[in-house]
C-alpha cells in the first residue's frame, strides 16, 4: 500500500513541478519518479536524506516544507532526522510539487533516489496546503501508514496503522481533494501551529528508530488453573478480549504470553508482524466475510475461515510479514 492520502490513483500520470492547467507539466515517469506502492524499510541510522525540488519561486510551499522539516527535527532528533542530501548520498527522498493530485508519499525507505513526497500548493477546493499535511506525508516516508486497523495500544509503532486510539495523531488527519480534515477542532487548530505531533506520534517514531523489536501488545499472565481454563478458553480473566474488541489469539498451555506475537517469554523480542494473530472462527453463523465470535474484526481485511495475521492476512503463523518496515 502506498502513501497516497487523496482520492486519485493515477500516480503515473501525475505531473510534478507545479505548472497550471494551461502549462505542460512533465509526468512523474518523465521525471524519473516511480509511483508509490508497498512498504519500504526503516531509514538506516534514522537519517532521512532529502532534496527539495520545489521551485523556490513558490515561496509559500517552499517555506512550508522547510517549516515541516524544522518541526520534525525539533521534536524527533537525534533518533530520526531529515538531512539534506549531498553528492555522495546514494538514496534520498525528493520533495516535489504536483498540483494535479493530493499529497502522496512512498512508505518507508526504498534506498533509491527516485522516491518522493509529492505536494500540491493547495487542495482542489482552493484551501492552502497545511504544514500538518506535509508532516503526515513525512510520517509515511519514515515508515508509517494510516491509522485505524487492529490497534490495541496508543502506540502501534511497527510502521503501520497509527492513531486509532489517539485523536491528535498526525496519521488521523485527512487531506483529501476538498481540503477537509477528519479530526477534532482542537487538532485542526494545531495543524499549522503549536506542537502538531501527538505524544503517540513521537512515541511511535522513537520506538521505531530506537527499539524496533519491542512488543506492541500487552502481557497476559498465566492462567489460574483452579478456574478450569483450557488451551482454547480462559475463565480466569487473565486472557480474553483485547482493548480493540477482538479476542486474544493465544491458544496454548495456559502460559503467560504477549498478545502481539504470542511469545510465552516475557523477556523477548517481538516478531516482525505489526498486527495480531486471529484464531479461526468458532461460531457456526460466522462466514468468510463476517465474524460474530470476536476472533476477528476491528477493521481486519481477511476473508476466509482460517486463523490469520491481521496485518498481512497470511494464514501461516510462522510466516514473515511483508507489510512492516521492521523486516529491514
């Protein structure tokens, strides 16, 4: 999944460098850029090298990009910083202007010099682009996707859904073609001034670039065997429904475990999966599309009847997730 935050998907036809509709604008392909898709890796050493390819004569947009970079580095150094690329930089992200499409970015580091953060001067309804939108795209570039899927903690840091329980997260802002933000009034007021980053955003970036193997779930204590717990069902309330409304996917010898990767060792690293393991449905009225037993849900896109990972929908519990920057 790419980092497009608008309504269009014709990225190969988008035209950067900001002319008007009456001026010819070279396509992204003609400029040597590749449309976003998939998830890259973390930026080595937390250093995001960049080049601003926006015409300095577009003072407003150019200064907004500089402001966004300044705010990012102010709040996220030293663990993740945007650094101007030099001649010896082998890969970097390009800030480009494209007034023909909504803001767009690749997700994560692709170790190439043709990935980009594409920005219009304004939305299609004439509303000026906001600094928060640029920072939102920079979050994509750092390795994060949109909020809202299977998040049980304030910080879901695996380069994936962020902000579901954090109303002030940058990843909860929308900047579609009409320029309307799908966020609270307070969050809108912070969109160009103030801290902008939520505590969840800052914590997620910090964890991604300092302790990437830390568990994103919670620890469930071992079952109280006096309560009659089985390998599939807990009656002592030490395991059960997660804060996101989905049942914990652990089936085992009633040991303590992490809800994210189901590891039974408290002192351990998390797996590369950013989501949660969903057990196969248990009720007869569950279908391949609808789950009523709460083993699946909360935005999971899986269709079928088997156990699966909520992030990539793979049915092999031991598989590696292709949708996380942690694999790099």
